[in-house]
C-alpha cells in the first residue's frame, strides 16, 4: 500500500509577483498536481516562474464534487498544491471543505504561508489593529446585508471587509445608515502599481465615489464603536426601562436575585437598597 500524498495549501501573491516566497516556488515545482481556483490566473504565475504542472480546476461551484477525486489522488500518493487566484487559499476562497475533510480523516496537510490582503491592509491603514474581526464579503442581498450590519453595529473591534468595486457604493451607503458616519480606510489594488489607501469617512467616500467612481478589488476597514458611544446608548436604554423589569430579566436569565439587584443598582448609579425596595414583590 503506497504512502498517502500531502495537500499543500500555498499562499500566492495578491498583486506583485515578487511577493511569492521561496518555499512556495519550491512547493509548486515539486508537487504532482495543482488545484487552481482559476487555471488561467494560475497559469500566468506558473509561466512567470517557468513551472509546468498539471492543473485541475477547483472553485467554489465544483468544490463538493471534487473532494472525492482529490482524496483518491492523495490515496495514490500524489502530492497536491491548493492555490487561489491571489493570497491565501480558504480566506474567502475555496478549500475549506476539502481541508476540513482531510483534517477529520488524518491526511497530511502543510500550509505554505503567503501574503494576505486583510493583514496587508490593516497594517498600512493606521487604524487600530490591537483587536479586529474579519467579515469577508457581505451578502449581495440588501436584506441580508443590512441584517448582518445590524448585528455588527455595536462591535468595538476594528472590522475588515472585502468588496468589489461595482458593489462598494451600495455597501458604504448601507453602513452609513446602520453604523452612522465613522472613520474608515478604503484599501484598493494592494501591492499593484495603482495601490491606494484612502483614510476617510463613509459620507466623504460616498460623495467621492459617486463623482469619480472607483476601480480595483477593495479591502474596507471600519473603526469599531467607541466605549463612549456604547455607554451613552446604554444610558438611553436605561432611561426607557423600568429597573424592576431589568431585575426580572436578569433573574429569568439565571442570575440570583441578590446579584441581579446589585447589577441593576450599579447600572442605574443608585444604592442597592433603593432597587431592593422596588423589588420586594418579586
């Protein structure tokens, strides 16, 4: 019985071909087969590197159908590289299902790290990178897009999105509606000749794009909600809420009555006794 092959998840350049790593070149030279999101795009890279390899199309629409075939090739001892059109595979690109299957079935997997658009963008943007959340692409459906943005409007971490130029205006307008005007950075054409970083706001960006348009794939970085805004929102909510109802809510969620009273008193900035007297009948 032959030894199983290895799947190599290979990071490729996001624009500038000089960003390919020595390890990635060596891997692409030595594998038997390359799984490519778009064989035409990968062929350009291989031609640049003077590498000739068998390629198999492996994209989002055929991923489920191809997993069995890939596993069969690995069982025959074939070493396979998985690449996307640009950057690290699986990050908003095909491959998640395949890697999950191989992990669950104890196949050999090696990751060959490379440049990633989201990290490149946040490092250069100057925005807070202490903690951030990557959201990838929002839904093309306005209803689903708004729903997700509503879930994120109180997020205090910096948020990173991917977006296409023909959709960016709709996305920015929806974000302005849900988030209010915030500081953002529009990062486009990363590592390419026309690379650009626009530190601006939703309202200013919308006006500029309406007047001048925009080209190139985009990484959109949005500042999170400030603690001051969250505290002000909480105060407004408390002014509309009866403290007794809040105590009842905390108790219904499993909190001890004494702890619930203490928590509500702290939130309202009053003594525990004052809240306790109002809650004698609970």
